[in-house]
């Protein structure tokens, strides 16, 4: 199993293939070659954690073989940043872990994940200027929502209380940007579009983490399971969404993310292609700034599931 000292050295490389980038294997090294034949990026397979491929390209059997041999994933994105496939390394043979997942029928882990998310949202609000809103009152509300999650009897109740907390969070987090509500995948405004991009990058990273241990990503503990939905990834990424939320607000304030970077097409805000590298780099760097903490979280989560530990012994991620 991967150790933290090894994980610290692992790298993620991103290839924007619509710009003419090509991926090549040379002596157990992955090379990103631009349209002029110049090497843009080179990484040894021994240090590679994942390759994010954005846009259309051709993958060779040699690259896929190296991914399985050296233990890295290849995440395929559409040009609009939707993950449609993850190939390469997976510990699919971990049947003992799968059995633990399939036999689990409690709401305790789901509650733990959502409470973790709620308190991370509160932490982010606590770092903002409190004179702009009644932080004490909001803090009380968030603690009440967390208590209601604890007492929930169904998944629907848990999701309902989570929705109440998130609505309050986004309203105050993006208050100065004329926020009208979170609408996933609709892209009705540029901030919602940025959040979609950020959460997609996070989703890919979390799925790659789960693949290290061999989790069945389709068997979740919170989100409804249906055909082809990677419910466990949707579940476990909840506490980590705060990383994206905080970075998006920070980049908006710094002028790194701007409405002028988007085109309004068919009633949707679409990021201009030439700006996509900057956005992905900023968000991915924010996620990787918690690299060690994320590794420790998933290692502890895996051990807790395998040993059937009480939910009080499951990990908590703090921003």
C-alpha cells in the first residue's frame, strides 16, 4: 500500500488536448508534447499519481499498460470539464473491502460526512470579515443544522438539513457578488460555472484517491445509488468541497476569476477555452495544498471501514 512519504512525491499532470497536446511514453516517462513537437511536461511513471486529459485525444495501449503497472490513473474530461471516464490503476480485487461496503446499512458515516462539510463551511465563514454579517447567529444555525443531521432517520432528512446549511453558506460566502443560489450544471451565472469546474476537478482527485485502496466507487453511503453513478465519490467529496469554495472566493477577490472570461451561449456561461488552463491550475493547486491531509484522511477512512470501527473513529477533514 502507498505510504505518505511516497505520496508526497506524487504528481498530477494536466494535458489540454484541444490545443494539440499529445501524450507519449518514453523510457517509463510520460511526456506531454505540444503541437510543435516541444516537450511541455515530463514526469517519471514512478512519481505519477494521475493524468488529467481535457479534450479529445488518442491513448495508446502502452500508456494504459504503464498506468496499471505503476499505479496511476488517467482521467478523461470533456472540453466542458465533465469527467466521463477513469482508466488505469484500480485495486478491483479487494473483495474484502467490497464485502464491507455491500453489507453496510447504517446512516452514521453519511451523517459524519455531512457534519464535517457543515463545520468546514462555518470555518470558511469565520475567516471572513464578521462585521458584514451576524456570524454568531450563523454559527448557532450551523450547529443546529449539525444537530438535526445527527437526529435524522433517513437519507432524505440528512440531505435536507445539508441543503439548508449550504443555502445559508453560499448566501453569505458570495454576498458581494449578487448571488442567487447554487444551481449545479445549469451554468446560469459565471460563479456557478466556476464551482462546477472546481467540483469536477475535485471529483476526479477524490476518485483517484479511492482507487488507491480499491473501493467500489458505485457503492455509496449517502447519495442514491443508480446505474453508472459513482455514489461513493459524491459522498466522500462532501467535506472537501470547502477547498474549492474558499479558493473560488479568493480568486474572485484577487481578480484571477472574472465574468469576462466567460461566453454566454445558449443561456449558459461557458469558460473560454484559452482561460481553462489557468482556472484548472489554480483550483488543482488549492486541492494539492492539502495533499498530506487528504492522504491521511483516506488512509484512516479505509482502515476504519475494514476494521468496522465506530463512526467516532472515522476521520474528519479540516480546512
